[in-house]
C-alpha cells in the first residue's frame, strides 16, 4: 500500500476534468495530439517524450501505451524513461539509466485523510519518481508534493530517444505552477 498526503481536491478534480474533456491524442497524430502542462501535472499523449530537468541532471519519459479503465480517471499504462546525471544531457550515452514500468490507477481505498492508491502510481526517471494521478497524468513535482520542487518539464514531438535534443533552444519548459494550465499541440514542438 502506498500512502500519500491528500491533494487539494478541488484543484486536482478541475485538472482531471479538463484533461478528460480534451483528448490527449486523436486519430491522426501528431497534429491532433496535445500535452496539457500544469497547473500541478503534465497530461501526456501516448508515444511522445517529455524532458525533465533539475540542475545539471536531465531525464526523459514517454507513455508507450495506455488503456482507460472503468472510469475516465482510472486505467493502466506503460512507460519508458532515461536519466543522465553527468550534466551532458546526452540520453543515448552508455551511462544513461534506462527504466520501464507500468502505471495502474485504481479506485482509491480508505477514507479521505487515510486514503491510498492500491495500484502502481509511480513513474520513475532515474533516481526521481513522480506520482501519477491518472494513467497519463504525471505530477510535476517529485513524489506527490504539492509545491514546486524545482523540476522543469518540456514536451517534445520526439517518438524515439535518438531524436531527443535536450539542448534545443526551441524547447518550451514548464514548472509546477498552480496558476498555469497550457495546452501544447505536439505539431509545433521541438524534438
């Protein structure tokens, strides 16, 4: 069982509803696929990498497949991630930490202050882990923090780790910000 602090319910429900009402991918990607960045989480379309950085360390992850459960906010997904701690930003180097895993968001158990997620709700990028509030919804702060931890996220149009350029000046970086929610179409993004 994994316990965590309860979220600001109103804010989280608002984010989840807005994501549910705006599909993350359409039948004709990449032009129809979108990322939703903020306020507390990143809504990630299947197949596209998101860069994560903090200080000189950088990582990337993507959802490789997703399946909605019995409700729109439940479901499963699989992911892969890459992490580079040496400051070069090169995610195809031999010293990169590669991971893969599954996310399984189920109905919460318990009562409000003592509720827990019985499924797998952690996405790992090297030594960092980010809580998942949905099968394609990744917290923009470490773990289940409700405050900015200094992580920055950049959505990309890259579908292969070999395409990712962590130094591209055209990347748009976002931080955990309770006052910002931006829909970002994949079609206009750097790799």
